[in-house]
C-alpha cells in the first residue's frame, strides 16, 4: 500500500484516529533533517457540512496560532492538501491521552492529581479564557501527554463555533456529554461551560463512578475524596445553574490556588515519591531467592524493604572493574534496605525513575552499618509510571545532588579524620601518662599526726616496699583540696616525717592518708594538652602550624647559606646542621646520641640568630634543667653582655645561673627602681632647700602610715570572715592567731564551707605577716635617722605618722612642700605595689622585653627561629 503524502512533505501512517470532525494520523516530516514525528489532522469531507468543516479548521488554526502556551498543543503547520483539497493541521506528536496515563499511573488523591493534572490543564484554560477563547470540549481524550510526560490541552475545533452556526445546526452534534453542560449557549455564561467540563473531568479521574449522564455527576460528588473546600468548589463548578459556577477558568484557578495554599502545611510532611522499575534479570534473581513468581508480589517485597521505618540509604555503586575506558557510570548507585542491597541506575531516557539491575540478600547488621555511612533517602518508593513527570524528575535530580553532597562531606570528614588522628594519638599518650601518674603509688594511711614548724610527723599503719624518701606527698580534704603538701624527709619505724612546703598543718585531720602528689605532673601534662589543643583547633599563634604537622610534605626545606662565620669550633656535621637551622622557615629536628655536640649546636644557632637580628628574642626550653643551664653557661661565656632570663625553681637551677632567675632579676630591678626613686626625691628636695634628712624621714613616715592602713584593713577583713566562721561553729577567734576547732564539732553539711573560709583567712593572715615584716624594716631605718625608738614608731597611730610627715616637709606651707608631700604619697604607694601584686605585670613584661633570651622547661618557641633538639 503506497504511503500517502500531504503536499509532498508529510508521510502519513496507514492507521488513523477518528474524531468528530477530523482524522488524526502519525506522520513524518520529510522537510525536517531528522524526519521528526508529527500529528497530521485531516478535516475530511462527507461527515458534516463542508462550510462547518472549513470553519472548524479556521477556528482551530486561529486559536492555536494565538494560544502559544507550554500546556497547549503546538501548531507546526496548516493548509490545504493539494491533491484532495482537504484542510489539515500539523501538530506536535503526543504519545497518549489522559485516559491512558491514569490507567498506567492512577492518582493517589487530590494533592497529587492537582499537581500533575488539574493545575497544568487549568493554567492552559485560564490562558485561553484570558484571550477570549473558549475550548468547549474538555474531556480526557483532548488532554494529551508528550513523550516526556507533560500534559497539553488539544482540539480547539469547536471553540467559539456557536456564533457562526445556522439555526438548523445544533451544538449537541459537536459536544461530549456529560462533560458539556446541558444549557444552550446564548453567550451569557460561555466561559462557565469550560469550568463545568473541568469539574466533571476531576470527578471522572478521581472517582469510580461511571459518568454517562448528568445524574451520575451528583453521585460522583457524594463519593469525591478531597479537602472540604475543594469539594465545595468542584460542586459549584458542576452546578446545572451556570450562575453558580466560577465565572471563568481564571477565577477557578485563583480560588483553587488559594485553597491549596492554606492546605500546604498538611502536605508538607508527606514524602515525595521516588519511582522504580525492575529489569528482567533483577526480577528473575529476586523471584528465585524469595520463591515468589508473581511480579506484583516481588515489587511489594522490595517496597516493604525500602519503605521500612528503619529507612534506606544510597551511595555511588562501586564497580569491581575500574577500567577508566568504560562508559560513564555516574548514574549507578547502590541502595541499602533492611534486608537487601540493590544496584540501581537512573533511567537514561526519561531520568524520572531508578531502574533495578541486581539485588543481594545481606545480613541486617551489615546493612545497618552501611546505612549509617550512606545518604538517607527521604522518599516513598513506588513502582509504575509517575503521574507528575516533572516532580518525579525533580526527585531524581534532588537524589543525585544529595548523594554528591553526601560523598563530598564524607571525603571531607575522612580528610579531617586523618588530620585529627595525629592529635588523638598525642592526646591518648597524655591521658595514659596522667593515668600512670595517678596509679604509680598507693596512698599511705596514717592514724595519728603531730607537727612542729615546717614538719609534720605521721604515725603510719604500713609503708610501701620501695624507697619513698624525697617523694612528693599531700593530704587533702573531702573535696580533694590540699591541706598540706611536701616531700617525705625521713622514715623511722612507723613514723613518717613530711617536710611541708605548702598548706596549714593545724588543719590536718587526726587520721587519713598521704597521697602521692601528682600536681606537678598534672600541671606539666595539662600544659602539654593545652598546647596540643591550641594547635589542633587552630588557636596557635602560628596559623599554619596544624597544617604543617599533618602534612609534612608542605614543610619548606631549608636553603643553606654557605657564607657563615662560626663563633665556635665546629666539625663539618655541626656546621651543616647550623646552616640548616639558620635557613629553616618551618621546622628543624636535630637528632643524635649524647656527646655529639647538640648543646654546641644550640649555642651556635642562638648566637648566630642574634648576630643576624639584634632585636631577636628567643625562647629555649628543655625537658631537663641541666641541659638548659649548660647551654646558658656557654652562651654567657661567649656573649657576656647578652641579656638572659632563666625561669625555674631556685633549688633546681644550677648555682652558676641563679642571678639570671626571673625572681632574682625582679628583686634586683626593684631595688634599683627604689634607689633611683629615693634619689630623685632627695635631689628634688635639695634643689628646693628642703634638708635631705627631712625628706628621707618624711618618706619613711609615709611608708609606715601606708603599712599601718593596710594592716588595719587586713584585720577588719579577717574579723568579718571570722564572724562567718563563728556562725558555723561558735568558737572564740583571734584575728592575730590561728585556732581551728576540731572537725567533729563542725556540722557535716557545712564542713566544706568552713574549710574554704579558713583558707581565705589563712591567706589574709599571711599578707598581714608580710606587712608586719616590712613595717619593722621601715621602723628600723627610721630609728637610725630620728630620735624615735622602734617600739615608739610601731605603736604610733595613722594620724601620728601622717602628722610627723607633714611637720617635716610642711613647716613653710610653701607650694614646693605641698608638692613634695604629694610626691612622697605617690612614691610610697608605688613601692608598696611594685613587683608584689598579682596584677602588677608591667615589671615582668619589662624584664622579658629587656631580655634577648629566655629559658624554661617547656616547648621551644621563638619569634624568629624555632629549634628542637632531641
């Protein structure tokens, strides 16, 4: 049978689809380079009058030309067949109509139908009504579906036809009941006819009522399942009274969108649907494994596995064959259900569903582990074709984006995990060291105690086998706070002598235990932990320190400088290491056994650094005092005028560097400052005719006055705290003397509070004790300059001391004398605070600023060079 050609361009297929006024053929457009498929609609003779056919053709052609909308079938061409004279339209080819779509993918309720069908069709109708075009034949067969699942409105053949028809021709011949309302179209409610048709279409799609006549519409409304406002609106839309219907599709669309907006929160918690398909291979495999041979039962098994409340997870599929020449595999994934692992792939053509390739039964525990590492799938899985193709495609796109983001996060976590591994190892080592310190010695229990001076004598129940002489031990209260601490000095029979370095022996309980004092070790470990954390969490002064530690290849190698004049006799190896140290930008580790000249190397590097940069300041540290002191002695010998500061305990530092200790330098500096201050007052007074002896005595009287005021304040504070003690345990207290009641007389619930207050009282008493020593020293110096005895000076009141100071410098009432009095007051306050107050940090900073080098037992750090010897 020869192929029929329309105007030598459109080749028609033999089979046609007949309509009321025309036949529709699938055809190929030979003028198109790809010979695309089109639909050719032929308006044939003999079915109805020729003039009506011509008008129908004209109307539909005009409507489609004017109505350019993504939800209306596109007109590609139109004309008259040169061979037969028949009118034809060329339209885009549509795979199926709404009836076929709903059979394949029945809607699961109003919300899904609204998004997939109702909204796009109503948007097309509203657009048509806005351009004064009425469709007049809305029904499932006139709603067509594209190959990619988009719905479009078709067949405008009888649009606006009534105004042309002769009275002898009735509209009933061209409409589809019950989709078209029963009333005659007199032009009054023309647009409501499409509204009526849309309402019937909704009932046709969402109910099982067979719609044959208008009475069936009432039955469909009765069983229609939707939100109440939607039911009311659809019921008005299909009213037999056109006046009750919404005026046109635009009004209906606005009303439905308003209702859907108020219902949005209800649908917000509903999961989006992710559609699935089974390949024959996967279906066969699962059927054999499950012993199920019906496809529906197999699909239900998969859906139960994936939609379980435990959830499911997805990751990219890992092929065993990693050949890079293989086709792109980005769209392959593996999904972990509760009982099975699946190999799936995104549908290449439609990209709106996942196709199952394979499935394996896996132990639930292993699947749970894999789900924990996988990207969670927040979807409801379904088999079949999606009703809303756009939404299904968007779900797949979201799924792929989520997997990409999840895998990127996993890679980032793995990289960070690798970076943190080094710091976790360090932290674990520090924790292990602390645990070992806590368990290295068992507590020594005692059943009696006495004390004399700085020594406490414990009657112990038993002693450890090892030698504990020199061990740090302490006694704590129930809160773990220290009562006394010190070192084991002697053990004789069952008596242990503890040399007390800190604490109050008067508060020792009659029985208890001497615990190993790990405070020094804890301080060292805590400092190391703080250093590790500072680097680990990017709080270190050097911002790139963590990155360099975890990525050693990024450490810049030194570029050796061969033009160096060494200050010491060095062998070739030492010279090379010094050159490397001076050229290092990041790290340098020098390792060698004892006797290989590491101290010589350190000395040379420090001297060379200062030689290159006179403003350089260096912090050198070591785990041993001996190593530090040896290096310090060598540096002093080579550079006597270099300002050095040694930080450490006096008794642990070599005598040769005692004068370099921070405390020693602070005391020396304080003496220098005081001498210069006193000399300034003496010179200032002499220049203004005030006798130097008078100004000196006035200064000392002022110092005594300030000390007396301080002692009075301390006494008042102690008395306030003692009143609190009395409320807890009534006892006669003396502000000047320690007297602690037996702990058994103190209420148990207030014991800790009592001990805390006592600690504060002890601190204030210690301050008062130091102030009295200063007071006696000042009184002795003033006695040597005046006729007053020391006892007389110490018994003077604040008013008396202030009066003598005024007499000495204020006889003339001159402005100079008044100025001197102010200067003396400022100077005595300054001397009182200088270097003795916790908040007085300036002298400490000044000493360090003056020093070129500082040494302590810690981690080595320098603003200019960093060296570490091991």
